[in-house]
């Protein structure tokens, strides 16, 4: 009887192990969703600026910024999708551990394969989101350079 209880606790412990990966994945997923919302907001602002821009150079600059925002949104979306797959893999790992125990350990390496796939998706999503962060920094640096150039031009005209 005591051995049966110990076996159940071992199974439950194995089922809970993927929860650590789930926590990390959920945290990244919240970050990715927040990033996507910011990218969408910025793209909408740029579209409004595009409508009111009259100078050809300004139009090209805004269109370039919109293209980068489109790229950022796709990268962030792909990263989020990979994170959702990772969540599914980690939940699947827990369920497979339980099903494997009930069925007499016939799945052999299925829980390990699902966990490894989940970790791989987590890694891939992290790389994509890191790349998207570098694009975000590039965009803000371009915007700061443009703002500085405009301010310098205004000061020069004012003299």
C-alpha cells in the first residue's frame, strides 16, 4: 500500500516538472503579446503620419518605418506561435507521463520527446524575440536621429 502511494507521488512529481517550463513560457508569451500590441499601436500611428505627410523624403521615411513594423509584427507573431506550441508540448508531457504510468510504461520516450520539443520551441521563440528586440532598438535609434536632425534644422533656420 505504501509502495503504491509512493509510485503515485513519483508520477505526480514527474507530471509537475514541466510546470517550470510552463512558467517560463507563459512569461515570455505575455511579453510577446505586449510587444505585439506595442508594434500594432506604433504601426497605426505611422499610418496616420503617412496620411498627413507631404514631403517626399518624409513619405519614404515613414514607409520604411512601416515596413520595419510589419517585419517586427511577423517576427513577434511567429515567436508567440512557437511559445503556444511549447505550452502544448509541456502540457502534453505531463499528460503523457500520466497516461504512460496507467498503461504500463509503453510510451518509452514520448514524454521526453515532447519535453525536448517544447524546450526547442522555447529556444527558437527566444531567438526570434531577441531579434525583434534588436529591430525595436534600430527603429527607436532611427527615430531619435530623425528627431535630432529636425531639431537641428529648426535651430539653423531660426538664426
